[in-house]
C-alpha cells in the first residue's frame, strides 16, 4: 500500500476556503486538546487496580485500575463466578456470527442464519438445565452477554415480523391494513421505556392464572414488537421501490406470486434496505441500556451495580463509563460493517 498522493491530500485539506478553515480549526483543537488528554489518559494514568494510588492522583490522571478491578462484574453481571465460561461462550458465539458476516467469511444466503442462530443457541448456554449445565435464573444474566442477546434476539424476531407487517399493509383486505397500520403507529408513537413497562407490569395480567412468563422474555417480546414496527416501514419503502415490471417478468417465466416475492422481490428489498436495517440494529444495540428500568442489568446496569455500593471505587465512574463507551462504539462499528458487507456479498 503506497503513500498518499501529496497533491490529492493538499486538495482534500486545503481545496477551498471552507476546507482550509475546517482543517486549521481541527488542527488548533488537536494542538490545544490532545496534550492534556494524553497526559490524563496515558502518561499520568494508573493502570493497576490500586484504589489508594488512584485516589492519590486526585484526578490528575485516569484510574484505569477501576476497569481491571470491576471488569468481570461489568462484563458478566451477577452471573455465578464458577460458571463464568458460559456467558463468555454465549457472547463469543454471537460476536463470532457478527464478525464472520462483517469480514466476509460468511455471505449470501448463509449470512442471515449466521446472525440469527447464535442468540438462539446462547439461551440454553446461559440458562442451563440441559447437557448437564446447572440452571441459572434469568435475573442473574447481565452485562455484555445480555446486551448482545437482546440486540441479536430482538433483530432476529423483529425482521421477519417486520417483513410480514410490511406485506400485510399492502394487502387488499382493508381490515388487515387498518389493524397493522394502528399497530405501527402505536409502536412508533410511544417511547421504548413505555413499551418495557407495559411488558413488565401490564402483560402478565393477560396470562391465565398459574401461567407466568419470565421478565426477560416479556421484555424481549416488547423489544421485538417495538423494533418490528420500524423495520416494517423500512421494508415497505423497499417494496414500493420495486418496479411492477419485475413481477410481470417473473410471472412470464412461470413463477408463482409466492416464488416471485421469495426469489425476485424480497432479496432486492433486503439488499437495498440493508443500511437502514443496520441503522435500526445499531439503535437497538444502544437502546438495550433502557432495560435497566425494569431491573435487567445489561452493560450499563452492571456498571451501576458494580460501583454503586463500593465507596472505594465509586469516584472513578468516568473511567468506567469511557470503557463502556469504547465497547458500544466497537459494537456499533461492527454492525455498520455488517450493513456494508451484506449488500456486497448478496
């Protein structure tokens, strides 16, 4: 890989007055802001899990020791320590599917199963009760595995439901169109927090006596229904972009209406809307932090539990939050790469 062309680089940075002004502004910000940031984050930082040494810094340097001290609790939540390999395996399974698709190891029609199957397989690993694994109640699940499970499981359930709703809103049955339109507008008209509270406290009232559904699964149902409403509008927009002539051509080739949608229309729709679908997945990945309000402790909730009751490490919330911010940024970057890889390899 050769060096960048100096002339092209100069045109990009100083091609016009606006570009020159922005370049000089960013350079000034870097000159003023980077040295103290590097001193705080690296040169004066304390990396060992030594609370006394961190306190002695008096915030003149970062205390990354809080990450080293609390990493297991932040990343795995309250999961039993002697079974830590199970949430690590579950999270690794989901991330392996994401990485395989993002970096082109799996593509085409195999990409969707590679993204959808890992969260399904992660459930028995986390829950146990099978293959000799000790049962672990869902209220002890947390940290990164729970965040990944809610994101991947939510999208796995929401995408087919969103596709079905998008097709239903194009059906010839007025009652069906009205019902699905009301569902979409209702879901889009309330915040996710409200949907989580409904799933947590109102949904159990509709179950028969003696029938109970775990909080985690009620929350996942709410996430699926909420996300499906948004995905249905993305898919419906993609369907409207397909020219009628393609269906006519498929019919002329002898394809049934079902085969036309399955083999001709839907692949084009999913390929064209992949960036928007990935954008919804990124939003859902970050919105999983809201489940803390119903006592499910994903990454942000686990961080709160890890530091709230520990007066020794509580003053170093900032460093712990920066650690979480890096995890969320990496997750969003990976999902964005998936959105770029799917159309290219479809």
